[in-house]
């Protein structure tokens, strides 16, 4: 099996922190250090793609043809409210409960 | 057809648990067996073996026994539903069934109960199949070893110190350990074929769009498919037959007619041209795996197949391409886990953003976080063209390689994995090395073509090795018949993992 690249490319920890913020993931300082190294190595490995000339190649988003699928605008049955709320961490029986958003 | 001697010779008590879906179906049809006996046999096998294997996260025996009674009553009334009626399977714990847990192997979904069923499950239930329990997996189907499950390790029944593969770890192990004759898994980059190969069972990834993904908890929507595991090729064909077809609930499910996968299964394909990509037999391939795969290919040549050298020049880019595309889609799909609608909510937060971040940071495991981070990076401003768009362009070149190759051959044969099952713990600290274990399976997901892993042999130390066959889109009938050609010459069903004795 191919070996992981020995040179330790790292992604700067402040960059890792920025991505974590975008992804809404709280990371510990140990995790920041670990991901800084591991994601750096993985991105380094991705650089192999640079050697491929892709000019003029249409990106392939899906393996099947993608087209809009329309249906009649009719009301269909949906899950009962009780069922939808059943897995929620906090509800009042009618709504999902979240912390205050406006001051 | 009578049962192979190997099956009955291995029979413990009643030995039912060693039988394949075809054998069980034949016995049911002859009224020499009841569905209730099948369920009872599986429950006995689970209670005696699963403490060592760790395949199941949840077993619902009472419900299965009730379903078995209904199946036996249908059959007694002459109303049996087909080859799966009364036969039990395990379900990867990422495929929803109403009223059942679906943890996805994650702390995030501990205690979650599905409010609806996947279309694949609905169709299997309509065919009389009986889900018996929920199979362990790498968290959110991200991993190749079971080590990313938040709940337990699954052990390879052929060697308990080794991985069964992943991410459909419990699916493969539950079949290999003869606790159930079949299973449902999902395959995003090899998550059916790799564990099937490492566990010595049949595993099929259908064409993208052939089986509805509705009710499969989404990881990488443009890559993944639900597919079957089975002890025998027939079982995989029967499970696919029941599940395949268009579903309005999945906009990517394709409205193509479904072939008959069963009636000609035993007829060998004539004038078969088998493509051998030089890229699949190069550096990094274990010598024993190579020998076993080459012997299997020789079986086809001896049955009249022509071997055609082919090239898949972009295959060396498939791992890097996949590990941009899949994490990008994952970072988007897993945004739904917000600590509000379902799943884990951190007890500590001060506002909405810290509720999101703390809940997600505490409940996702390391690999899931790694992939969300990688995907967020690849999609972020300034990097999307460099990584995501570039990967999608190379994805098209990978697909084009297959289209070109299939001008010269009907099927592509090669290894499923570069090595036999590795030891649990061996790669867990090196994510990139773990990713490279998917090197031969990933391209089929990127291209959307069907692919199967069929047992081909065992190493000297007794570890199973699969042969991978890949074919053009919507040619599963041919793929299954080709797999059957190997199976019929080397009936491996009688070979049992040492842990069963």
C-alpha cells in the first residue's frame, strides 16, 4: 500500500479554527492541533490532482442526468406533528424549542 | 436441486444458519421449513456468537417472530410472496425503518427512532423479507473498519483480531458469521464491496439510481447506493430484484425498466470479454490477493471468456477525487444535525450558535469531524475551484475511462482491496492510509456504475479474498450472472469461519 507522505504539510491552526467555525463544530485545542496536521497531509495528497489538465472539462455533479422533476401542485399527506417532534431534544408539544435568538 | 453436502454436513442443531437464501427459499417452498424456524435459528446464532462478533446494535426478535408467523400463514394459504418471503436479513443502522432505531453508529443519533421507512425496506417487507436487527457501521458510513462506530467494534468472523471492513461492517459480519443469510448495506466508496471481500460474502453496489436512497441517512448523495449482502449470488439477485426501481421520493432514482435478475442467473454468459486494467494489478497489491484474483480470472478464461487488457488512466486520481467530493457532500448533508430537530443537544450553550457548535462538537466522532472540516474547506470561498470543481472535472474523466473501456469489454475484473483484512487498530491513527484501502472500489461510485464483490478464495492463513467485477450502468443482470459463473465452480458456502466451531 502507498505510504502517507512523510513531509508534514500542515494547515495553520487559525485556518482550522476558521473552518471549524464555518462548520459549526466546537473543537478542543488538541483537536485543532491534530486536524491541522491531518488535514494538511490530506490536502497535500490532493495536490496530485493538479497534474491533470482539466481545461474545458464539464464538472460531473451526478452520475445520472440531472433535470428538474415536476409534480402536480396537490396537497399530500405528511407526517403527523407528534411524530415529527418525537425525536427532538426539546419541544413544547407544538414547536421545536431553541434558545433566544433576538436579545 | 438438493442441498450441497457441505451445508448439511456442517449442520449443528438444525444447521439452518449455514444455509443461503436460495437454499432457505427452496426448503420453505417445499414446506420442509418454516419462517419461524429460520428466525429462531438466527436468534440462537446471534445469542451464541454476536458477543464475539459485535455485528448487531439492536435485535428485535419478537417483531421478527410475528412477521414469520404471518409469512408462514401466507404460505400455508398458498399465497407466498416470492423467493424472499419468510427470509430474515440484517439492516445497516443508517437505513430507516419506522419504529426502529437508526443510530448511524453515532452518538448524535443515540435513541433516535425512525418516523418512516426507507423505500428499499418497504419493498423488501412487501416481498415478505423479515428485518431482524440493526447492523453496526462506521459512524455515518464514514470508514473502512468499524473502528469509527461510537458503539462497538465489529470483528471479522474469519479472524477476530481483524477488521470485517466497513463501513457496512455489521452487515458483512452478520452474514459471514451465519447469523443471517443476507443484509442491506450502503456503498459510497466501497462500503459494501470492501467488507464483503474481507468477510468472504457476496456484496453488490447497484448502478447509481437503481435503488431508491429515500430513507438512507445521507452522507454523500451523488455517490451512495443501498445494496445487498448475501452468502450466495442468488440471494443478492433476489434482494436487488425486490428493491430496484423508480421511486418518486428519490429524485435521482432512475425510471428505467428493472431487468429480471433471477431467471437466467445460472446460465453462463457466452462470448464474455473481461477487461483487465493494468492499473489494478500494479504496485501496492498484496501478492496473495493478486494470486487469488488471477486464479479467479482464469476460471472465466477456462469457461471461454476472452481476457482484454484495458487502461483506466485516471484511476490513480480516484482516491484524491473521492476524498474531495464525498466530504464536500458530507459537510452539507450533515448540517442537518443541529441539536434542534433530532439527535443530541449539548447541555451547555449560551446562544443558538454555541448550541449548534457544542452539540456537533460533542456528538460527532473524529472521522466525521475530519470529513466535515475537509469538505467545508474544499467548498469554502477561494478554494472551491481549486478543490471541489477540479475534483468534479476529474470525476468526469474517470467516468470517460470506463465508457472507453466498455467499448472493448463487457466486464472489468480485478481486486476489491489491496490486502486481505487488516488488524483492528492497524490503520486507525492514519486516516490517509485508511482511505487508500478503498483504492479499487471508489471509481465505481464516482462513475455510477454497478460493481460486485464475489468470494474468490482464501489466503494461506485463512482470510477470504473477493474478486471485483464492474460493468456498464444498468447491467446488473449480467454482473450477477458473471458472479454466478465463479460461484458455481467454487462453491464456498460450505467453508465456515473458524469462529463458528
